[in-house]
C-alpha cells in the first residue's frame, strides 16, 4: 500500500503551499499553463 506514502507526500506539499501560497500558486499556475 504505497498510497499512504503518496498521501503523506501530498499532505506535505499542501502544507508548503499554504506557507508559500502566492509563490506556490504562481509556480503551479505557470506549470499548468506550460
């Protein structure tokens, strides 16, 4: 069950996104547009 590991990674990413909402959001937006 490597799903739990993926979920943990996702959670960490979410936390980082909250910390760098503006920066992360901009990066994500650029990545999506790319």
